[in-house]
């Protein structure tokens, strides 16, 4: 399996490459060719992170917050697993591609219908 983000989208492609290098051990995300999430919650390991094929992560500021703060619990994911422009590129990649394989739910907007959002000036 290989990264499936087009190289014609250099920021998102770079984010996918970084995700593959830094996040593959804990997260599944087909767009980055990673398989780190547990397939079954009952057999999950402590370090199995969310499956981003299934889980929507928007807006981009939420993703950047998780990268900077070690997820949302601060218990497992290391803080600042990527920093600076690398963190921004990974956040943009995750926010853009996450949730695309989530099951459809009646009355719930799919991830691509939710606002991607923008990062504050100076962090672009």
C-alpha cells in the first residue's frame, strides 16, 4: 500500500508522508498507508489510536490542538509529535481526508460536508 494523496497537492501530500512516518504505529489512515488502529476494540492495545478512515476530524484547528497537546486526553499520544510547519501540514492532511470511510448515519452530516476551517494568521 502507498500514500494515495496526489503529489499535485504538495502540502497535503507532505502531511501524508509525515503522518506515515510519525503516526503509523498508532493510527489507521489509508490515505497515508498506515494500519495502527485496533480492528477490534476488545483486543485493542493501549497505544491503538483512532482510525481516521472512520473518524471525522474537523475543523483543522481541532487537529492541530490534538497534535500540540497529545490528543484530547493527553494520556497516550505524545505532545508535539510533529511541530511547526510539519504539524500544520499534518493537521491540514488529517482534516481534509479523515472520515471518508465512515458509515452513513441518518441525520448526521458526513465529514466532507463539515467545515474544514482555517488556521489563525501566522500559522499557515
